[in-house]
C-alpha cells in the first residue's frame, strides 16, 4: 500500500500483485476481487495470459454474489494487456474487446461489467518498459483516475468503509453494502438518541461528545442566542445557555426537580417572580422561554439525524423507522415541558408543574 497526499485528495494505492504469487485458494482470489471492486475508484487488472475466459469467469462469479448497489460500486475496471508492441496493439485490443462483447451478450443483464462496474471498463495495451510509449500510457492512466469521482468522502469514511467491507466479506454477507451502511448508521443514531434528547450531546459522561455530522466531522450548530431574540420587551445582549449545556430529561427525576435549575436561571436572567407585579405576564414569558428551549433541542436533534442520514435514500425503512423513533422521543419531551398554568392551591399564582401532573396545583414558590 502507498499513499500520495495532494491538496485535494489522498490517493491510496493497494497492490495485490504479491498475493497472486502466493498460493491462494480460488475463494480467496474471489474475495480479493470483490474487495477491490468495493473499495476502489480505478482497478488496474493485469491480464497476464490474455486468457479472457478464465479472467471473465472469475469476475462473473463475483458479480453473482453482489447485489446491484447504486452507491457503493463505483470502480472503473481497466484491463491491462502487457508488453504489447505498437504494431500489434490494434489487433490485440480489438480481439479482446470483441470477446468481452460476446461475453456480455451471453450473460445478458447479469454480466459482470454491468453489475460490478456499470459498464465502466477500459482495455489498455501497455508497451514494453523500454518503449517510449510506456510512460505515456502511465500518464493516460493518471488522467483516467483524475476524471473518476472520489468514492470515499474523506479518510475517516475510507477507513470505516474498508472495515465494513472486510467484515462483510469475512462473514460471507453478500447483501448490499449500502444497506449495511444504513443499518449501522441508524443503529448508532438510535443508540445515541436518548442522550441527544436529554442533553443535546452524543455523550455526556465520562467525557462530553457533541452532536456531530458523522460524515463531515462538523459539529451540529449550537447557536448563541440572545434573550431579546426570544422574549419581546427585553433589551440588552444577555446570552442564554447553549443547548448543549441544558439537561432536559431524566427518567429518575420529577419534572419539578428537573426544571428547577432552568426556573432559577430564568428568574436570574429575566425576572424574579417575587419582583414581578403581574404574574400572568411573568408566566407568559416563562412559558415562552421553556417552549423556546424545547424547540431548540428538538430542531438540533432533528438536524443531527437529518444530516447523518442525508446521503441515504429517504424512503429506506431503517431511515424511516429511526426517524419515527426520534420524533416519538421528541414529542414526549415537548409534552413533559408543557406547563400547567392553572391556579396554585395555596395562593393566586399560576402552577408551574407539568401539564399532566398529579396532586395539587403548585406555583412552587413560598406562596407569599
Ligand atoms: Zn397545576
Ligand atoms: Zn402558590
């Protein structure tokens, strides 16, 4: 393996030629072909013997195992005919090409060129090393590579893809790679969902992991918001706590306890309830503030899920089910943070318990 780092890309060259000299079983050989096809942009296949049939048979076996996979298989197959002199070039390439078209018509739509390479195949005759054309051919190959679109978004993705492909090959899982990618991604998001909903984070303990776009590595936006943007009538530039610093759910806590910090925070940065002469107004602002906090969490979690599933077909059942599970969790959160607003059983202030609370209405002040 060798790497070339350019400004735009990292080119990774994998050379499997040494394997060919060792004793490898036909099945291992097949796995190599499939691995190659799944990870590569451009495959240079050196056809030693010009025995078209045995080569084609091997590829054809691989094609039967793969499901047609729109996103994953992007490789272009370049069959190299080695040591061809200029004089023979035309005849040899032509002959090879006609054998390929014959094979394609015999196999019909299941032919390996369509299934594995979507028709992206090239036949290149390569002159002997002492021929002037040798390096010219090399530079033509490099042009082909540059024209290919990158299939792995970045080094992170490349590593992840390679691991999944190897794991699938190992367990002889021949189903579509794309389906596996989707399943893994949605399973990860579903596992992180409770923490995302509760904290606006992917992980809270032992170290904080923020919500991220797992493809780009970019964090999900957690904008700084100024109080006057959400409550009319407030001026100045007081910033409110970012979403990722507020806990909004804990299955072991009552709503009164869970909302206590945020209630105190509101009284501190907006208005203390004791100093308010109009409780109706105070409550309206308080209610608005809570609603904003919940809407912000909801939209960040939705954004996180959307960004992390954007590259998949939106009607895929895993993507749809994951989204449904997320919406369920978020609507539970909205319900939990909906205030009661009826009159306290001990004074005239409004009740700030949750809408569905049991027991007496309570303003949660000293009622004085
Ligand atoms: Zn109440
Ligand atoms: Zn009261």
